[in-house]
C-alpha cells in the first residue's frame, strides 16, 4: 500500500516535467534577447516596424500576437525551429524560425487568420532595449 502513493507521486512528477518541457521556448529564442525589434516584411507595412517584445515566443505567432494561442514546438535545433499554434475560433498557424545571428531572425509563417489565409516571411532584427515608457506596449 505504501508503494502506490509513491508510484503515483513519481508518475505525477514525470507528467509535470513533460508538460513543462513542452512549454519551453525553441532553442533559437534562447540565443536571442527580448527588447526592441525591427520587423520587415509585415503585411501592409511599407517600412520596417519597431516593436518591443518581452516574450520572444510572440515572434513565432506574429500574425496572432495579440490573441491567446497555444503553441507546440514540432522541431527544434539551435539554429532553427518549427512551431504550430492554434488560437480561438478557426485561427491557427505554422512558423519556421531561423536564427541568422543572435540579433537577427527570419520567420516564415502561414495559416488562417480571421477566416483568411496568410503566408509571409519576416526579417526580425533586435535594435535596442525597450524604452522605459514602452513597458505597456511589450508583447
């Protein structure tokens, strides 16, 4: 009888470790830093956009960065990762993130947003720390 609680406790710890491991960031983001990023290639933008990112995982789901989504890393290496994610309704996406340098990423993304397909490539370049006054704008 004493063994059953111990086994259940061990199984619970293994399950918790699996869930936490699945929620980890792809390795490419471990080499980059949050901060002010310049984004080129965003749909509808004629010039690069500058945006503060406190959570670099938002770059993997740039199209849905203001939505609540769940993501799953499907391939991970130190220089490249693939992320699938789903959001509310029928919105979803797939992104491939390539680390060019610790301050430069290429993000190829596609999926469905607002019932319409999207497919584009972003160039993201870290340019600075976020300004103190931009704390409320961080994504």
